[in-house]
C-alpha cells in the first residue's frame, strides 16, 4: 500500500511539473512573439525591407527565463547586413548580439559581436561559432 502511495505521489509531482513547464513554454512563446514584433517594428515606417526576419523562443527552466533569438538579414546597397540577437523576452535585456556586412559568415568574422552573460560581464567574441556556442547555453537547456 505504501509503495502504491509513493508511486502515485511521484506521478502527480511529475505530471504537475510537466504541466507547469508546458504552461511556461506557452507563456514564453506568446511573450517572445510580442518582443519580436516590438523589435522588428513596422517595415513601412523604417523604410527598409528585410530579406529575412525570424525568431525562436525558448523557456529555460533552469534559469526560469524566456529567451528569444532573432536573426535578420537586410539589404545594404549591393551587400547585406546580417544581425543576430539573444535577449530576455520579458525584460528585453540583451545577452548576445552579432552583426556583419557582406560576405558569408564563414568568410569573414562578425563586424561586432558582444556576449553579456551578466550586466557586469561584457566580452567581445570573434566568430560565429563562438556566438553560437554562447547562445546554445541559453536556448538548449
């Protein structure tokens, strides 16, 4: 009898945690959409047409944070301007940003690349791989 009660308690706890996680993921997805729309703005008012403008949201239960990764490609004369950004969807705090003009990312290092794990710790990165590895820590947990 005790064994059954223990198993039942474990199942209820696991189910509650799973439901909570699904709810948090849904809240995160909704907030990420809002943050993306605010970040992107109205293309007609900016006067610039984006070639690509996409985002991915992720609720990180370990950090209890909702992250959004935004990737944008815009025409810039005969070249393109590519930006990548990782931020908290609620607080809008930027954790990482990268931009480059022109060639493919494997041909040239980013023009700018900043990683900011805490508000006191800001460092520069020198490659797309370094940027991606930093972002993965927040988006894959």
